[in-house]
């Protein structure tokens, strides 16, 4: 009897185990399915994000794909670069012409023996050196009825200083824009870069992936703003320094021209004073002889 009961229990055991195994299989399959589903969904989201990314990484393509703020920064820096090269060309022509005229006028002033001769040579020509000669001649005419010519040199020197200062301001016109572009261009480009990187991080959070293909285009667009800022700033600094040196050289030429004009004025004063001194000396000698 005991053996028959044991055999009956062993025969019933598989019947009770099989339903348990059959019930566990669906739970395992459901867990696997639930684990695979988010991964598949993430992969599909990444694929969708990659499909919407700009694949044109040329400068124009990155500009078109950039955010409006970064586009505004790029356009502003591009316009600043155009302004820089426009000023550079204009200043090169202006300074070269002014230096050439000043060099020729200075040579004529060095050869002249009087203000009238200098006026005949350079007085009616264009340029700052000719204006210096005309200013001194005008001051000489205004001081013709003065009882003494002791202050004529000071008045003439004052006129020449004002003309030199006006010429320096005229030549330096526009260089302040170059200094502004050179100092602010990199920072404006950096602002565009920071803004573009923030936009890229927002896109990364929405795509929920750190794939390089997702990150790289946005960062490249942001760095393009810095590159354009450097392209605008570096030539501006170089042109500003070149203009500063050229303007300094032109001011030195004008200083030499002013000194030459003052020397001519001093000679004319001495020539007019010498006959009067001789006449006074002769008159005094005659009076002494008459007294004897």
C-alpha cells in the first residue's frame, strides 16, 4: 500500500509543476518585451533626430541652419568686415595721396627763398602744405599795419598748429571704427558661439542622445560665429595699426612743412628789418656829423 501511494504521488508531481512553468514563461517574455521596447523607441527617436539634422556642413549650410540670433551675429560681423576693408582701401588712397603731395611741397619749400616765392610754387595747389603757406601769408597781410612785428611769428605759429591739428583729425577720421571692430569683434563672435552651443544642448536634450552626429552640427554652427568674428577683427586691428603709423608719418611731414614756412617768414622779417636798421643807422650817423 505504501509503495502504491508513493507511485501515485510521483505521477501527480509533473502535473502540478507543468502549469507553474507554463505560467512563468509569459511573465519572462513580457519583461523582455518591456525592456526592449524603450531601447527600440530610443533608437527610433535618435534615427528621427538624425533624419532632421542638417547634413550640409558648408559655411552657407551652417549659416542657414543656425538660429536667428546666431544668424544676426554672423550678418553683423560680415558687415563689419566689409566696413573694415572699405575703410582700409579709402585710407590707403587718401594717405598715399596726402603724403605724396606733402613730400613734393616740402621739397619746394626747402628750395624757396621767400614766402612770395613759396606761394608761387605751392600756394595755389591742393594739400595741407599749401594751406600752411596761404595761412602765413594771410597773417602777414593782417599784421601789415601793426606797429611791431615781434608777435608775428607767434601768431603765424598758432595758425600753423591749428591747421596741423585739423589735418590730423581729418586723416584719423574712420580709424575709430576700426578700433571698435577690432576690440569687439571677437566678443560678439563669442556671444554667437555661446548662444549656438546653448541651442545645441537644448536640441540634445530633446533628442535624448549624445551621438556625435547629433552634437557636431550645432557646435560647428556656433564656432562659425567665432571664426567670422576673428575674420572681422584681425584685419581691423592690422589696418588700424597701419593707419596710425601712416598718420604719424604724415603729421611729421606737416611739422617739417610748418617749420620751413616759419623759416621763410623769419627771413622775410629780417629782410624787411635790415633796410630799416640800416636807414636808422645812416640817419643817426648823419645827425652826429651835423652836430659836429
